[in-house]
């Protein structure tokens, strides 16, 4: 095991953390169950929709502002369910 970000942080790859079947199940659930959306930013006075999709979540109701655009954050809900979900 080695650090994948030795200069700017620490990320360690744990190859056997999940089986291929478990990883596929979690990935499928994440893609289907999380409300993904494209961010919008203001560049040179124009609103641009980004290509990447994001989903913001928090423990308490909050808003997030970036590039003068405010976004509501979805609440996480039942932490036990999230932490113990099965693939």
C-alpha cells in the first residue's frame, strides 16, 4: 500500500476492501438513488452549466453559494441506514 497523493494529502488504495460484486452494487445504488445534478457557474458574466454532476448533502439545513449562485443542500436523513446499507 502506498500514498497516491504524497505531496498534497494522503490517499491509500485498499484493493480488497470490497469484492467486485459489492463494489458494483454500491456504485449502481449511488448512481440510481442519489439526485445528481449539473452545477451552474457564472463565467465572464454568463451562466454556464458544468459537465460534471454533483449532489450536495448535509446533517442540517444549509445553503451553498458558489459563483454567486445559491444551492440548497439535501439532508442526509437516517445516518444508520446510510452507514449500514447492503450492496
